[in-house]
């Protein structure tokens, strides 16, 4: 009986520690997203079932009393996509307002801030016109440094898959912090 209690206690503590690590990772990733506030410029390139590329700009800003970060992606000055990132308890989530006129919701399922990578996977979607209609199914965000970001959206349409890689740099790089 004592062994069973010890095993149960260890399992419980492991789950608590894992939940705390998950919450800390989500908070760290959200903090990194908050650091993107400002204007960005760069390019996009489609691969797979779609082919196109060009220039893209972005603006990041906080809303909801700093509880959410908005990402507006524009081409030729016209908004094409918006994502809203936010914490939901121990989870980092986003709703993507897509050029395909639907709204996939994703959840971070891999956060590795040491490598500057956050992967989001599909949870559900609103306004999907047909079961095989095109939509974002996943997103990877890479933070190479404070002045660069790489977004890679995985797009599915029926059995066809495409990815859109967006490479952005700050329009005005952050000034380096003075040495103390």
C-alpha cells in the first residue's frame, strides 16, 4: 500500500511540475511575441501546391490590456491576414483571420525558447465553407534574433499542401542595450 502511495505522489508531482514548465514556456513565448511590437518589412514565398512570392509588411501591437498581441500582415499596403496571440491558462494560442476568409484556431504544442522556435498545431476552425476548403493547419515561428522573425504557415486544401514562408525584419532595428 505504501508503494502505491509513493508512486501516486511521484506521478502527481511530475504532472504538477510538467504543467508549471508548460505555463512558464507559454509565458516566455508570449513575452517574446510582445517584444515584436512595431513595424516590420520583408518577403513571403509560397511552396508546394501554390507558387507565389513578393514583399510583405507587418505590424505588431498589444491589445486587451496587454493580454493579446495582434499581428497584421499586409501586401501592397492591403491587410491580407491577421493573427491574435494570447495565453489561455498554461497554453499559448492564436486565432488566425485568414485571406481564405476562415478563422483557424491553433495551440502551441512545442515551445523551445532556447532555440527560438514555437510550433502551433490546429485545434479547430470557424467559417470553413466546405470540409476540403483551404485553411491554415499549422504555424512555426522562429526568432533568430530580436530584429528578425520567420513565420511558416502550413496551408491545407483537400489533399493539397502548401507552405508560406514569411521572413521579416524590423523597419527600425532595436538599439542595442547599453553595457552595464
